[in-house]
C-alpha cells in the first residue's frame, strides 16, 4: 500500500446523480492532486491543492467540484456527469520541495457513468 | 511543445525473457525522469527516478537509462515474471519542482508476460 487511500474503488452513477470521491493520505504530504485516466491516454491533471489551497484547475468542467478541507483529505464532488466522464480517477499526494516532488498515487476510483 | 512519447504502445513477451521499453521526450528545461509501473485498476507506483547527471539506475530486475543529450530513456526488464504484466509510464518533470503542471506523462507501454 502506498499510504494514499481512495473510496469508493468502483462507482456506477447515472447522469442525474450526485456522488463524491474521497481521498486520504497518511504520508504527511502538503500537496494533493486529482487526475483522470482514460483508456490509452496519458494521465490528465485536473486539480492541484498546495497547503489546502487550490493552485491549479486545468480547464475542468464545473460538473467536477473539488474540496480540500485539510492537507490529508481531498474530495471530488460529481454532478450531472456525461458518459465520456467514465474513467479511472486517481488521487496523488506529494511533499513540495522534498523527494523531487515525487507523487504517491492512490488505487483509483473506477467511475462508470450510465 | 513539451511531450513524452513511449514505444511500443504494447508488448507481449514470454516469461523469463528480457525486454526494453523506450521513452523520448522534448521537455525543457529538464528536471528529472521517472518510470512508473501501473497494474490494472491500480494507481502508478514509482520504479526509478533520474536527474540530469544520472545515466543509469537499477531497481531489482528493472534498469533505467537516461541520455540527456538525445532526450531518450529506456527501461530494461530482465528475466521477466508474470507479475511484470502492467503498464509502464514514463514521466518527465520540468524546472525545479513545485507545480504539478510541470509534470508531463507519457501514454504508457502495456506489457503482457505470457507463461
């Protein structure tokens, strides 16, 4: 285990549902990230939080809403998703300015939008 | 444009054989290069990390090389095992840490080991 946990591991939701993904890191890191991984595509960075402050939003549609209540927890709130949003959503954490900012990834949430 | 390209896209080899995966990048300024292993349905796990001054690094049966002049890296797997079946992702970082937007991911090589 990498010290980064994600729940749920699998999620099936309709386009009108509202759900949330949760990520927790136990590594004492100060930065957390959400990535989207679609089949045969590179990981796409969605959001970055440094010291609980959002520092990046890579043109992500507003139907994805992140929340970082503290440096150990990160949420991704989902509403009115589209089928093309089906993907593996990965959370990662790192310690800025240490270990060359190496990111440690969680196991991911496999999301299917029907 | 900052890009990381990996080849081949997929590879099938027999158990016990060796293989080499390639990574070419056009990222500048270069900071470091990592190889990650990602098992199906799991998050990526770091195998090696190399900076500009390093040209080879090993982690068990995995050996990564880096040629900063030609901007190429390779990952060599020796005596493959069934558990090596995974996607291998090359990741290049720009600058000196900080923003994750300075990290560029390759699309990965899907490696399958057959018994």
